[in-house]
C-alpha cells in the first residue's frame, strides 16, 4: 500500500467555556492519499474545524492536540508559523465556502491569483500573470483576459468560485481542502464547478478533502467517505457503498434525503441516540 499523503491520528480540538473545556473534535484519525476523500456530517459535527486544524487556522482560543499530523514527511504538529506560511497555499490549499468572503474586494482578480503564484513559486510578475491567465482558462472561464482585470464584485457567484479554485490550484498543491465549495451555487453551476475541480485534481495528481453536508454529492464525487457526528468519525466507507452504510446515524441521514422514486409528504427527521456519541466506529475492512 502506498504511503499516505496525510496521516492524522487522535486529533482533538477543545474550546474553553464557563463549564470547562468543550471538545469540538474528539479523537479523529484518518489517512488521505492522492484520492478524493469526502467528510460529511451535520452542522457542528466538527468537519470544517478538522480541515482548518490541518493548516493551523483554528481560532486562537482553540486547544489543538494530535498524536500524529504528518503531511508528506512533515510534522505539522511541530511546524513553525514560518514553515506553515510556506505550506499554506503552496503544498496544501484550502477552497473556502463563499468567494465573496474569501477574495480581497480591493484587488483585481488576476492580481490575487498572480500574488499566490509569486509568493509560493518565486516567479516574476510577467510569468505569474501568464500562469494566472492559463489557470483562468483551465477553470473554463470565457474571456480570461477580461476577467483578469475585474474586481470580485463584478463576477457572479459561480465565476467567483472558479476564480477561487484557480487561485488555490495555480501553485500546484499536493493536497486541496475544499470546505463546502459549492453550497452557495445553484445546481447547474455546482455541477460545472465540481467537474472542473475533478478535472484539475486528476491532472495534477493531488489529494482532495471534500467537506460537505450533501451525501448525494459526496457519493457521486468522492472515492471514500468519512461520516462525522458530535466531533468524531462514526463511519468510514467507500463512496460507492454509501447506500449500504451500517452506522445508524449514516442510515438516518440517508433516510432524510428526498427521493424522486419514493415521494413523501414529510421528510424523515433523524432521531439521535446518546450512545452514538462514544459508540464504535464502523470502518472499512481494508482502509485505502
């Protein structure tokens, strides 16, 4: 079996409260290779916090510990802030949920992509501009030269998300963390953006952590799925086998999805068992 690109063991993230420490992420462990790994769960399950912890982007109040955070031989636990600045955006990129909050409103689109390129690849302004234009073409933006000179408020939501993908992938990262990258888009644009992301990840041979609450989307798009509940992983399975999930929480989520072939007047609301919080994790017999 190939060495994983990222190895996480016993990741814990806690926040102080009047009642003491509250753990938002509790003992999360997983590997990621050059594959598409989906992390799903309801809001508050800890999936986004897990992604941010990998880049040390958690809030200052957070207390983060892990037995192992290894990325391509680099101990992220011990990495200094200076080293992390080189890793963020260079070797690991993160695509945020909504481009209007992630793109700088005072900088032109092309300048923002070129800045990432110059910072991490140490190239001149002309070469960075050329790479940025090529990347805008790669994400299927028409008239890339015109878009290059626009400000973020002058582009649509779908185009803004393509620009974000271009900016995060222009440096050729080994690992991409996509945190709900299509939740603000309509269904048609969502499919286009996912197709572009899949195409670029495959071309670059990168690993992808795809964080979402949309089980149908993850089942179609990813290779493997981790299901999170109350800050921990409760099930790991191949995306193609999501319909045959064994954990009652995953089964409850699946039952709550609308289905064309079985219309109902009211969708099922998952009922939660307190035993799930610290119960067993259902894992693949042979984790990939």
